[in-house]
C-alpha cells in the first residue's frame, strides 16, 4: 500500500523513542481483539496499570482501619492531598506551596474567582477568548451576574480565522484596547477545540501591566505543555486531572495560587480544610487560613479519586518532560504532514485548525474535513480509531507522549487512506 509514513519507519522511530517503554504502563483498550488507536487522551486519559492497586490499597485500609485510616493508613487520609503536591508542582512549574489537588475544574474556577474577580464600577469586565470551553463561559457569565454586572461585561476576544479562536496578538491587542475596564483575565492556556497554545507568559505580563488579575484554565495544558506558572507570575490557575493527567473520570482537579497572594487576606469562599492544620480539630469558630494554596481547599480530600491520581503521577514522576514535549510535538507535526500529503494525493479538501509552529500548540491536532460528515467519522471508529468528532467536520486527535506510538500514526494513515478512498 502507498504510504506517506511507512510502518517500518514508524517501528524504527518507536525503537529509538526513550518514552516508548511507558506505553506498557497503561491499559490500551482492545476492541475486536486489537489495540485501538487511542487519540482521545485530551478528553479522558487512559488508565495506568497501577491505578487499581492504588485504589484497592485505600479500600483495604478503610476495611481494616475504619476511621483510624485518617492517621494510620499506609498513606494517611488526613494529609492525603499532600501526596500529590510535589508531582503537580513540577508539572505546573510552581512552588509546592502554590499548588493543591482539590475539587473539580469549574468549581475551582469559581472558588478562585471568588478571590480574584473583584469588580468595581470602573473595572467590571472579565476578558476571555471567543470559543472558550462552554463551562468556562457559563462560569464567567454567572460570576458577572453574581456581582450585579451583565453578560455584556464579558469581553470575548475573537480571532480572524474561521474557527474564531484568537491568536496571542489578538489577545494582546484587546488588552491594550480594553485593559482599563478589565478586572480579571481568564483564558484556556491550550484551546480545547483547535489545540492552540498561548504565550501565557507574555499575555500574563501584558495584562498585569494594565492592573488586570490573570488566571489560566489549564485543562488542556497540564501534562501536555511546559508550564512555569511561578516564574510567569500568573495569579491563579486551575486544571482537571482526567485529560492529560490520566487520573480517571471526574478525577480530583487542581488549583494554583501564586505565593504573593498567600499571606494577604483576600476574600474567599472558605471551608475547614483551608484552616490551619494544627488547630483545625480544635473546631474553633474563626477561620485561620493556611498560608499556601491549601487555604482555598473547602472540603476534605476525596481519597479514592486521589489514589488514582497518585498512581498516574507516579508515572509522570519518572518522565523526562523535555523528551515528553519533544515527542508530543514530533508526533503531532508528523500527523499534520501526513494529513496534508493525503489531502494533496487524494484531492480531499481539509483544513488544519491547529497552528503549525511548535510554540503555538501541544500534542493535539484538529482537522476539518470539508466534505465529510459523521458517517466518515463513524467508519473510522469502527476500525478502532478512537478520536473525537465535533460538528462541523472536525476531528480532534491527541498524540499522548506517554502511550501513543509512531506505529499508531502509521496505522492511522492506512485507515484514513482506505476510508477516504472508499
Ligand atoms: C474539560 C474542560 C472543562 C471541564 O470542566 P469540569 O468542571 O471538569 O467538568 C472545563 N473547561 C475546559 C477549558 C475544559 O477543557
């Protein structure tokens, strides 16, 4: 069969890949006796093989110790979230005091905005990107209304391209134009639809120079692209753990709060798990916040869910993140080149929504097949290609450096070639 990317070349690259060994640490779904080509790690990451043992350990400790597990479990439940902190801090580019595993993503955005969206008549607005993930938009509009402002005070920065997603330049220009009216900026660091990665450092600094408080939604960035939240001076950020972090459906999310906000008394939505650990169980009436991101914790840790995340972070702990970044860029670039070659060869019109340059993307590729409908996508799924479909005509595929292989890409090409030709 014709091929742009040959299976032998793919296998050679897999043999040379220093991260190839990590694939064996994950359960690859098997359909009809064959491993699928799993391209939806940006939606739900695969299960690490260590996950069930990690959860079973907590069930065992609960069974045998009851409430004493809070202190005497193999990993005591009382400080359980702390077992995730070092690994998350490394991935976020943060100090350990600046990150905490807690809650769920949208809820964490609200929790953070309670402290970091403080509008007034001169500065009522929130600035975000057009085509943000719907939950983020709902959250932002509800925040505006909660404070007595209107949906019109949400400044959505539109891009010039058809997909509507703005570039760095579009956002920087909007900051210049609207900066004095904006209280808070909140943008997805990697756009969920196109896979565009923003220059978070540059945008953060430009916005802060206008007196704007800056937050990032890192749902598609944590575990995907390099982050240096501390160094960039980001005020706050939140992420979920079930996408690139492989912590399982609905897994415990995370929050970053820059250390400059730890000792100041910000308004917040408080709960007992944010209270000074040494006096928490004196059950006093007055909230005494922990001087770290932990102060934003509302409730005690969901241990079973965090156990799954611990198992996943055990894998990340062994990974050279520079090699991880390089592999994600390489696989996704080869995929884009393969798609362009197929498009030219077969006369199949398609459009890449993901930027080509490395600085503006992670490992996701979004491609729009201009003359194809859902039947085309369903035919791919039948052949074991697990990607995702968004109307109109768009397929999103993520090449996860921990478990995607070059052979996956070569097999994908073969299936695409046959399906497009039929
Ligand atoms: C996946 C995703 C969410 C999901 O929110 P949950 O609160 O975890 O359900 C929100 N925002 C963005 C940008 C996402 O990519």
